[in-house]
C-alpha cells in the first residue's frame, strides 16, 4: 500500500526486494555495533541480542542454499501477484502447508500427526475449488503461486536447518541470508527489470521515492526478524499456518479495496484453504 503512490512506486519488485535486502544488512551492522557499545559499557539493553556481524565465507556458503530458496520464493511470489488478483492469492499459495508436511519429513526427519495430514485434504479441495471458481484464471500465475508455495515451505524448513550454522542467532541469519540474496538478485534485476529502471530513472533521483523505499526496507527487516524468531520458537508448519492467515487477510482486503469480483467457488476455496490450515 505504501508504494501504491505513482510517485513512489516502480514496477520492479525484484529491485525493491534487493534494496530491502541491502538495507537489512546495513541495519544488522548498525545494531551489532550499537550492541557492542552497550556490552562494553555493561548496560543492559535489547541491543545486547545483536552481535557484531562480519561476513565469513564458509558460513556464507552454508547459508547459500537458504538464500537461493529465498530468491526463488520472492521471484515466483511476485510473478504470481503479477498475473492473479490479490483476492486469489490466498488460494494460489495455500499449498504451502502440503509441501511443508512433505519437506519437513524429507529434510528434517520429523513426522506430522495423522490428524494434521487429514486436514491437508481440505486444503487441496479448497485449492481445486478456488481454481475452478476464479474469473479470468491465469495458468502462469497459478503455476507461479504453486511454485511460490513450494519455496515458501522450503524457506521455513531450511531456516530451521541453517540456524545452528549461525549459532542460532536470528540477526546473523538475517545478515548472511540477505547479503547472499542481494548478490543473487543482481543478474535477475539486470535481465528482467533493467529497462524498467532506465525508464524510471527520474524517480531514482527522488528523495521521496528513496524515503518510501527505506520505510518499506525497515518493515522488511522487522518482518524478517519476526519470521526467524517464529520458526525458531515454533516450527516451519506453524509459521506457514500463520502465513496462510496473513494471505487470507490480504484476500479480504482485496475484495474491499480493489473490488475484485468474487464467485461462490472462489470464496469457498479460500475458506476451505484457511479452515484446513487452522
């Protein structure tokens, strides 16, 4: 919503995400240095939770699989939103729970209860119903949503898997993942959004534009921090369940703000997906 103003927005989501990644790294460095000062002074502060960050190549390479998954997740997520209505987004993304149960067993060796697995049938029925009820269905957008669901699941699972490699530190996790991702995004931006940025070079010189970008970057840092904390404190499955709830809220807002046309099957599909997640 913040970037909906035509003076503040550029149709280059990969570039925007890249800037958020860079800003997250800068924030981690600043908070780490501030935390070091408070630790030296012996004062107690929330800044004590932020260590000094310095890139270690071996650690960075161990986090790289998560970074690749993160970039793929953002890319397919943006493609999905580009081709489907926001109100359909929840349906397109609801399969993340199904993938999560499968990948939790494959990569973490953890089993899921039979009761939880049975609810996945409700989620899949909701997905099928939502697809059938969508007006002007985009096959490409729906396929991108399914792939985004796959990488969303892998992202939360690999967060759990990679956390011990950074001493279970949420700030270090954010730093390494976002620094890796900032390099991975560059060729994608050049290939897919280079011309868009050239066409909007006037906005790139606007302080208002960069002010809005910085605000969203700070929000992105906060969301990333909370995501790592949630996965660390609960489980990848719980994190994805809350993600489905967030997507459902987005769908409701889309009906209200953008007036997306609703069908019975489409709404029923979204409700089944949310009920299955619950």
